[in-house]
C-alpha cells in the first residue's frame, strides 16, 4: 500500500511539474487587452484535455485564459 501511495504521489508531482513547464513555454501576452493566455498547439489538442483540470483551477486562481490554436490576426486599422 505504501508503494502505491508513493507511486501516485510521484505521478502527481510529475503531472504538476509538466503543467508548470508547459505553462511557462506556451503563455503569450495578447496585444489588444494585455492579458496572458496559454495557447495549446492545434496538433497537440489532447494536451488540453489532459491538463484541463489544472487549467480550470489556474483560470480561477490567476484569471489566465486557455485555448487551442493561434489567435486570428486582428483586422488592419484603416
């Protein structure tokens, strides 16, 4: 039982650490409203599903938003 608990704890620490690493790599500041957003790549949309519990918690705590794929380019000002 103790080994199982240690294994679960190690997996949880790896999960949290990998989220923090991805958050630091994929966070972008939007030019229009100066908000930080974590943008998951379209080719790896499964990562959004994997980290969605942490994304929801992070969104509640920090106000950061999350989505898959790039932002559409803003319309040119004329």
